[in-house]
């Protein structure tokens, strides 16, 4: 069945009446000239008009009822058959019958109706054939076959093409529905990701508050309690007031020192008063002095501010790498390079020492290397190790640059927790 719009097309609603009116007028003119009776012909034409008017035109809602439309088309074909038998020129009404059959009759009932219309058309076309002879009957049958077969094949092709279009439309609808579900899932995943990051940040803040609370309780609170106790004792002990005040002063000095130590613990000593490149240079210089090994420090790229956590991680990794060189490498030269790239900052520590075989069991699982790797991962970075026996060792730590307004280092660390990045990274 076609859509409601196809049932209101002028080809369906107007063309049959135009054809019937023209054929009726031609019948009147043709038979009036011969003096023949017009009663039956005009009665059949009027019946056809009333049949279309009542079952199709006056009640548009019936057009979507397959049963009613089947009765309508079959009744109209019966009237057409009678008209064609009386007056063969009513075969010209066949286009209207085809229109009704194609647009109103559902598959597969459409096929026999189309065949019936074709039989009526063939009968009208074969009126002049002599059907009393075998040749005439064969010619009549040929005319019917020529009408029926092509129209039935054409009807099947239209039905098959419509079915394929329906399948494509269903597939497109399913695809659109799947895309909507996918978009909703992505939106939900993004929301859950934001919640996870928020909870991770809150947990970090909570842990840091607990640590600071312990620090304050163990240092400042105890010191202040002692100071208060000494001052109260000084109020009551006039003779020993000097001693109590001296004790309170000593406790105040110790508490102040502890407070400064607690604050200082939030950031490594070399980074308190210097930028990262200066701090690394001082670390390399002090290490060289202690170990008697030449250590050259180099900075490349455009220097830019770096997240405090990332700076701390790079500093600690450099210190650990230099400590490993002093313990194991037996090197004569060490190079420390701080490189600023577009989206990351790297520290490379290379020596010309004895090196080691990375493929040996346990070679990449030392405490120092594990510690360096963990520090790099905590700020969303990576650690790479290159070494061969007799060819020295290279440690390369890379951390992402966090631009202002972008994600924090903690967020990058959470996003990278799923696994290490980089094809050349080793499992430390």
C-alpha cells in the first residue's frame, strides 16, 4: 500500500473521471450516428462513475483499507469488462484501472488484479481478430500474453524495488538510532569521567589535609601546649620564672622550626628559591663536587613555567639517576639535559659508565628505577631507559606541559593510569 499522499494524487482522483467522460462522449457520438440504443452503454458508464464516486471519492478514509479497495477495484474491472465487450474502445479506460491496481491493492494480491486488467486490455485490442479459427485463437492468446506477462513482470519489479527501499530506510533508521544511543553513551561516559576526576581530586585533598593535620598535631600543637604550660608555671613559680620563660622560648623556637620544616616539605629544597633549570644545575654541580665526576648541565628549548608536581618529579628523578650513576656506573662524565618541547618537558641523564644489559632478569626492576618510574607516572609522564654493557646508560623522563586553564597534573595522571605510553618505554 502506498502512503496517503499517493492516494490524493490527481492521477488517481481526476484521471479516471476524465477518461470515462471522454469515452462516454465518444460512445454517444459513435452510436447516435448509427442509430443504435445508448441505454445499456450509458447505464454502464453511469454505474462506473457512481461506483468510483461512492467507494473512492466521497470517502477518502476508505482508501487506506485494503479490503474495501480490493472490492472497489474488482467491481470496477467487472464494469469495464462489460463495457469492453459491448464497445471495444473502452479499452482506453485501462490506464485508470492500472493506476487503481498499482496504488490501492497490496502485494501479493496486486499481481492477479494487474493480470485481470491486462486481460481486459488484450480483449479490447483483439476485437477484430477472428476467433473461429485456430490461427485466430492463437493470435488472440498471443495478444493476451503480450499484455499480461510484461505488466506482471513490471508489477514485480516495482514491488521488489519498493521492498529494497523499505529495507534501506529501516537500515538508515536503525543506524540513526544506534548513533543516538552512541552519542548518549559518550555523553554519559564523559559525565562519569568528570565525576571520577572530581572524586580523585577530593580524595587527594582529603589525604593531604589528613597529613597536614598529623603534622600540625605532632609539631605545632604539642609545642604550643608546652609553651602554655611553661607560661602558666611561670605565673605560679615566681622564683623559677626565668627558667620557665626560657623553656617556653626554646619550645617556641622549636615549634617555629617544625612549622618551617612542614611547609618546606611541600616543595623540595632546591625548588624553594630557584626555577627548575637552576635547581637541576645546582643538583648536578653538587653531585659532581661530591663524586669527583664531571657533570655538565644543558637546557634546550624555550623555558616555560611547569606544574609544581611535575617540577618536583623531574628533580627527584634527576637526583635518583645521579645517585645510581655514583653507585654503579663508574663513569668519568655525566650529562644532564633539560629540554622544553611543544607539549612536554624532558630530563635526560646520560653517563659513559659500564652500563648493563636490559634483557637480563631483574636488570630493570631495581628500587631506584621503580621509584623513578612511579614518580613519572604520578604526573602523567613516562620513563625510558637505554643501556648496553660498556656503552653507558641513559635515563629519559618526560612529563606533559600543562597550559594555563587546561587539565591539572592529577587529571593527566588519572587519564594515563590505564597503561604506559610510548612504544620505546620499558617496564621498570
